[in-house]
C-alpha cells in the first residue's frame, strides 16, 4: 500500500548529508503531499511548493 501523504518531523536532523540528499530526492520523486516540521530552510526550499510559518501560535 502506497501512502497518499506523509507527516515529517525534522527529517534532516540526524542523517548525514548523503542521506539528506536521498530524502530530498525521494520526496521530489513521489507524487504525494507531506506536512513537515523543519528548521532546515534549504530542505524546505528544495521539497515544497507552499510553506506556512507558525509564529506566536498563528499560521502565516
């Protein structure tokens, strides 16, 4: 069974650079949505089309 969406919490915290690149490649190759929490702006810029920022309890 293939997922239609993923929930990712800091997917680039821990893995080395090669694994991070593979994560980015897999996310870009899959046809699905994901919600991700990350401080890694490069990761977000490479894998997302839309971003929201949670700031002081408000989504912007």
